[in-house]
């Protein structure tokens, strides 16, 4: 008999924090759009990557709810932990998924994770 997978706590941001993040996303999206239209050769639309360094997974979930889909981290373990928390929260919202499957396969396909910075060779397998 196999042991049950550990339960990952699902935490959501308080309404005030959600509003703060919403406003920040609106502002930065407007700034990116303005800079993009001023570019001499606009060849492709820029991608806004929300870097969540030292921020809780609840902030990522609030940004996800506001349409943000690209998230960045510069520590492998932070990325893995936050991805698991986001997965747990969205799994509840999406009606459930197989708990035994890899976290990467459980996340909605529209989330794109970006690793930022130098990657130690002993951590590369975790991200692969």
C-alpha cells in the first residue's frame, strides 16, 4: 500500500493584495505596450515575465487570475515549490487531476515557467 502524497497548503492573497497586484499589472502592461509601439522595428510582441523572487505563491495565483501566464524564478527550489503550490490551487479550481503525475504535467498548459540566471549542473535535472 503506497503512502498518500503530502497535502500542499493552498493559500490565496487577501483582496487588498489582489487589488495591489492587479493595479501593478495594469501599469506595467501599459508601460510595455507604450514602449513597444515606440520601437523602431516592432517585429514581435514583448512577453511580460512576472518574476516572483521572494514572493508567495498566493501572489502568483492572483496574477494568474488577472491573465498573467509567464512567471520567472531564479532559484530552482523556489520554482519547484511555487509550481507545486500553484498546481495544488488550480487543481482544485480545475476539478482535479491525478496526484501521482509529475507537477509539470498537472499545471495548466498556458502557464510558462522561466528560470532566470545561472543554473548549477546539479540542479539542471530538476528543471529538465
